[in-house]
């Protein structure tokens, strides 16, 4: 199953909203621009920002839903998004 590309993830004008059953592995990446996950659904997969560097821009998770999977920001540095 195709779960999108980095271009889909970073596309602010038409962001990818459903990550159901998909793993999103951004381990060790440097995020120096905006990423918009507002209203996205993450279920049944792993979301991994382990070791990522948040150096500039904004990563938004407003109204995102996480269920049935795992979310990790282990060893991430910089302005790490807060999930509530």
C-alpha cells in the first residue's frame, strides 16, 4: 500500500490526512521547514521521529488522532512538538 511521499507530508496546500495502517518513519531526519499534520488520522502504524532534529519551521499536529499504534520522539532535539 502506498502511504505517501515526503512531498505529500510537507505539502502545506494539500496535506496528506490519512496515515491509517501506515508507518511514518522520519528517524534521524532534520526538519527545517513546516509540516502540517493538522486533523490527520494515525492508526495501526508507527510514527517515529526518533533522533530527528527540529531546527526551524513548525510541525503541527492540531486535532490529529492517534490510535492503535506507537508514537516516538526518542532522542529528538530542538523544538519538539507537544502531543496532548
